[in-house]
């Protein structure tokens, strides 16, 4: 009988602020996401500390009294890592480390750390390493002796593990070298994309952990790594897919997230080129998530940043099997009806209206409504292909659900 290996989670606490720009509801939502990020990185969250401030304290992010509470809790419970929900300045990080005497990680570096865990290919590892070095460069003064003292765990993967990088000049040289390496690989990947011929390119985009890889596996009958953790997929996977007799290329891209570090957007330029050069985007949404509309807005913001917001898009609302509306009582005047009370049918009507019918509701896991999904993708890909090659129209007839297809 095989023994199951127990995972040892690192003790963490989270810190978030209610500010003029971020109300309490939004802060709780971000901290929920931060806790999932910490779990993905290998952490166990023991407690959350929150405070209302007009803006973050420029020296210590939170107030003096709250910092004393955190310090006492950290010492009493032997907490190894304190995670802040916003990016800390180098000065804040240095001051907080001195007060708490433990690892201090902000949201940006936590995401970078997860990327360091998930990177499988040499190219992905190079991209993550570059992003980490660019993040660490202004923080070397306060962080480096700390990195030599602490080993392993959250926020300590990648460049933080080497003692040789103790000098700013060496780090700058390393950044320069990594940029040259990425530039070389970018050119190779650009050539690869150019060699794919005239096949229509379809890219799966969406927030992290919405089921893109599961959908990729089902539609392409491939075996892409999928897990209920954030950023399970880091390397772009491209598969040739055939629906009926119509071939096209389908790529599964890295998931987006709110407050995505700019270092990552820059480093993952080539990965995002798959999105830029796609003919059709399948924007996958986890409709069972309470904040799925915020997720859509975050993805659209990043698509806009990479000049891809105006591409033909099919909204794919996934996980309908997990969706459940909150009960609403018409007689209860104290409770205002919100989107959380919408039935699935109401959401369908709402989004069909918002997207002029370019929406479909499925469950990739259970294959609910999957035949309709295949039909919609076939029709969109056929439309692009026939526009490009009008003389091929007779090869790809209108989609017939009763037509036999080789599995």
C-alpha cells in the first residue's frame, strides 16, 4: 500500500486595507483571492489583519498599533510569512521586515513565486526569472541579508536562493542577459507561428482557474495539466483541433488576475502574442464565481492593454453545473435584489443581450451543452476561413448536428 505524502504548509497571515479607493466588500474579495494564492504557493493562512486607513502608511503600510498586534501574533504562533495584499515599496518592505522579523511578501511577489513554481519549460522559467529580478532590483538593500537568513518556502524560489546575486551590478547584468535570451526565443517563436500556415487561430483567454485547460482537454482530446489552483497553466499550449472536417489551431494561454504585476505582462510578451495574433478569442468565464463580472472586466482591461480588445470574441460561461443563485424574497424590503439572485436563465438573457448573442453557457467538466458549443465554434471558425479562402467554402458545409463524425 502506497503511503500518501503529507504536504507541509507554511504558516501565513494576510494583511489588507480598507481605503478611499477600496471599500470593505472589495477588500474581503481581494483577501479571499489572496488566501487562494497563498494556498497555491504552499501556505496555510492562520489569520487576516485588516485596517481602515485613508491611504497606506508610507512607512509600514498599516498603522503602528496594528503593526504591534501583527508582531505579537507572528511571535506567538511562529508565523513564517506575512503577506500584504498590495505591492509594497522597497522602504515599506525594509521597515516591516525589521519590525516583524519574518518573511514579508506582497501580492506581486506572491504571484511571481507561484509562476516560479509552475514554470515547466526553459522559456517560462526565463520569463519568470526576469520578472523576479526586475521586482527585486530596487529591494536588494533590505531584502538580500534577509534572503541569506531565510531558506525555502513562499517567495523564496528562483533568484532569492542564490548567494552570488548580492550586487546590483550583477543583477543588472543578469537582467540584460535574460532580456537578450528572451528576445532570441521570441524570434524563434515568431518564426514557429509564421510556419503554422493559414489555419485559423483560436485562443482561450480568461481569468485564472476558470476551466480553460479543462475545456482545452475536452475539445482537443489532449492532456493539458488542469488543477483547481491558480495559474495551473503557465506555458502556452497549442493544439490542432478538427470539428467535423474543419481544422484550426487552439491555444491555451496563461490565466489573468486582478493586480497582475506589470513585470509579468512585459516578460510574458511572447505568450501574450498568441492572443494578439489569434483570429478568434474564446473568453472563458467561471459563472459560479460570485465576482465573475469583475473577472470579465479585469480580463478585458488586460486585453485592451495588449491591443486585443477588439478581436472577434465568443463568451464561454463555464461551470454552469456549479452555479446556484442566492434565494430572494420579494417581501423582504431590507434586501436589494442583485446579480447574485439571478437564475441561470436570467444571466443567459442578460449576457446574450450584452454580447449580441455571442455567448454560450456550458460545463466543460460534465460536457453540458457541449454540442452547441462545438457548433458555435465551428460556425465562427468557418466564417473566418471562408472569408480568407472563398474558394474553400464548398469543403466546409453548414454545421449539421446529425452528420456522422469520426471521433
